[in-house]
């Protein structure tokens, strides 16, 4: 490639990058880490929107990071990740950005992650396919394991790892929200995130809804980041060595409640429902056998199932009261959500 061609290509990349708004959801963040992420993304994007979901007074109004590209939207409390995403997305759409890049506060994108996502998006469009979302690969912070992408098959999920394919971009059926690049067109067609879920399965529901509207999702192995799943990770033998992400009891409530809700949706494939049901059974056994707080966690899982069947959604404010509404005996040590 000639020097002039390379310069022209760089200009195209710069123009595309400046049409991207990064939306970072913050909850009681480490301010130095958040500012570092904001500064890095401000060099790659046209705008960085930090949506502050923090509840404690110390974090209720975040100080503005030291760059002119960052916008801070304070929610005045934890309104849920879906609401936070939607606030950032609505700001980006109102200010005429062509793409939104979703990020968690603890994600650490590689310097070329956004460029790789934009190149993958352009390549897919050139093939006449309308992308729903293009997502990054990540190195899980707790386990050090490289992530894989998921595709629905007849008998369940098929894992696609970078070691198993020479293709840098693969079609998938699910992406985690952090590292997900979504175009304006896809957001207008598929709609915003479902705020009734509050947290957990927000990305799953959006991906499945967009898929039902004819959009296709893709994973990009060349777009990389470091990312943390759950509170910690445990390595256990179950047929093979596996890494399990450990979640707090209240997060288990949301996982189970929202899984039951997704099973009631007509656009969620039956194969996905079956695989998620199997995952819930494994998750309950994992927490019951290997983790502390098992009684509280199992009660909250049952409460989540009950609320999912009853159509109760949104934020749960107190786990003890929630357990009572499900007709279960309250735990001796309540956990406030």
C-alpha cells in the first residue's frame, strides 16, 4: 500500500471513529481507573458519555475527567444498567452519532479495539449484511481465560474460540454488552434496552430481539479488551476443568428472574430457552455445593423464579421483603440490593 493510500485509509478510520460515542456505565467506581478509561476512549471516539449509577453520596456526582470529550450524566442512584445504557444511547442519537460503543467501568480496551470493530462492521456491510452488533473478544480478569463467542445450534450453544477458526470475524447469537458496537440504524430498528430487566440478561434480550428483526451479530477476535465477569472466578472439575464466575446472592435473583421472563418471550428461540434452563440448574447446584451464603442465595433464586412467573420486574430494593412476597421464610442475615 502506498503512503498516500495509507494516509487516506487513516483519514477514513479517524472520520469513522469520531462518529462513535462510547457509553460507560459507572457504579461506585475507582475514580482513577474510570478517568484512565475515559481518557483512553476520548482519544478514539467523538464523545465519551459516563452514566453514573452510583448510590452512595461520595459518588453521587462524579468529578469531570480531564478531557473535553467526556460528558457525565448523573442518575441520582442505581437505575439499572439498561436505563444507564439508554440514557447514554439517547444522548448519542440526539447528537447525531452514527455508532454507540457500550463499555463497563472495569473494561480495559486495547488501543486498536474500536478500529477493529469499525473495520469488521464495514466489512460485514460490504457483504450486504445489516449488522445488529459487533462485539469484542476479551481476556477475563479473574481467570486469565480468553473468551469465546456463542452460536445457537440444534442441540445447544456452540463455542467458537480463536483457536478453532481462522476467521477474524464470526457470526454469533449473543454478545456481552461491554465492547459491543451498535449502529444508529440497528438501534432504531431493534429499539433500546429493556429497562424492566434492571440488570442481567439485558444484552441477551436485546441481541435476541434484534435477531428476530432480521439483524445479525458478529464477534471480532482482533478487537480485544480485558474484562471482569462476576465478583470472582472459581476453577472446578466438571467433566473438564471449567472457570465459573461467582455472583452475589442478589445478582442470582436477577439472573433467575430475568431468565424466566425471557423464556416467556415469543422471539426467544426454544433452543436458547432449553440451554438457559440447563444453565440455571447448574448454577443453583454450583452455589449450593461450593459457595457460602448458600441458603440466602437459593432463597433468592427461588424468589427470582416466582417473580419471573408473576411478571414482577424492575429493581428489587430489599431481598428480605422480596423473599417474603414469594412466601419463603426470611433469612436471618438480610442482604440489601
